């Protein structure tokens, strides 16, 4: 059973930075595309950034140039570096991976105050 564990959320002022981490544990045989999603209050969950097994990254326009997704030091771990944070970045951030099926972390809250 694969489990994803996120860490690093919190409260930050607009313009500040945060670093989110996610690590997969359990039976994980191979690198997979992993991603960060977020869900703001009253909104649908949206893809923020993804990184594939080869290291290619993709971002939504709203975060391009401010967020950076990368592979972490551990196997099947990822990091999301967020800078120049805006109040509209406030959301619960979820880590996602797919090994045969979709796996989700429990989510970590990011609150950006004005």
C-alpha cells in the first residue's frame, strides 16, 4: 500500500516563501509522474505543478515563475518551492502520484495573509 506524506505548509505573509515536501512510502517500484494539486475553499481541486519520471516539469500559468517543483533526495519524493506567494495561493495542497492507481496525500494547509 502506497502512502504519500506531505509536510511544510503553514501561514505566511504575501510575498513570502514556503517549501512543501512529499514522500511516498510502501510498495513503490518505479519513479512515476508526481504532482501537486491544491483546493481553495469553495473551489475545485486543481493541478498546480507536475514532474515526470524524466524530470520534465509543467506548471499552471498562475504559478509559473513563482513555484518550482523538483525531485527530492529520497526515491519518489518531490518538493514544491513557493515564492512571491499571493493571497490567492491560499489552499490545501495535495501530493499526488500514480502507481497503478491514483494516490493522494492527506493535504497540507497553506495560508497566505495580506
